[in-house]
C-alpha cells in the first residue's frame, strides 16, 4: 500500500527561535488533516533536537537533510546515522540536487548514504532529477534511469521514499506540469522491484498547485522547499484537497 508522504525541506533556514514560532502557527492546522498522510519536517541540524522534543506525540515525523555513510570517522562537518536516530530522526533526504550540484555528490556517494541510512534505521528519501539542459536534449529519462540504477544498488526497497525533483523547477517558480511529473514518476515506478514505494514530486510546489499535483495517480506526495517555511502555506499543502 503506497503512503502519502509530504515533507518540508527547510534547507538552511530557521533558527531555533524561528522554529518554535513556526510550530506554534503550524501545529493547530494538523487537527484538520485527513488520516493516512505522513508529514515530515527536515530542518537544519541545529533544529533537530528542539523539534524532536517539541513534536513528541504529534503527527509529524522528523527528518534530516543528509547523512554520512560511516558510523563514526574523521569527517569534519558530517553527521552519522546513530547521531540522528538517537534524537528521534526517522527520515533523511539523500542526493538532493543542491548536494549534487554544490557539494560534489555523485551517484556512488548517494548510494553509500542511502545504504547507511537504512543500516542505521532511517528511511531515505532518495532524490533524482534532470537539469534543464538534459531535458532539452531529450535525456531526462536516461539520466533518471541511471541515477536509479546506481542509487538503488543493494537497497531495500521496502524502506524507501523517492522524490522526483526536476532541477530546473527547484526554487525557480517554474513548476513541472502535473501530467508530465506523473509521467516521469510512472517511469520511475516501472524501474522499481517494489511497486508500493512512495514517490514524491518536488520543485516549486505551492498552495495553488498542490491539488492538481496530488490529483495525479502516480504521485504519492511532495517534497516542499520554500512553501514549507510558512505555517499557513505548508498547512494548505499538507491538507490538500482530493479532486
């Protein structure tokens, strides 16, 4: 059974004070949320402990934005799986395009991180997607297939979420057409051994397009960036209207 998974990726936004203010505005909206929707907040590392305490007993799961493949080692600036699970983190974003573009992530290192996440009891949210140049060249399908082939090597697909994030739509305001996102996500699903893996769409998701996105039969949720930073807008996304 595929689950609806809605995750907010805060990237490098929100101090602890701002996080507390967000929760005060956001949590009351969850009283309106239909059953069966998994809601995840993925804040900066400095907010994880605060959220772990504040979200205890709520309907929100805690996610991190990255994880290293080693349990412990001399890797300055990295964070390990046990460090995350110790404070109640359940999900982790792996292979986000910004990590690939700005910090040298490759399909090989993404695979190592996905495997580590599962090894330490986390559910990875594996991000895949093509650039504008790749799409214009007709390479979107082949690029995504390669990312899946390498990223899913030796991965347990029973403990996995995939996010399709066309890089050209992230933070640009240029959203992929819902029907096209559905087509690509159908392609992704055809490459999996487990048809029940939840597959999200990510890329300029907003309150004014969430209903259309979630009306698509292959889309099981969204990975939200900027629109997850405001309580009202993220609540509207979480409480999308089925059509």
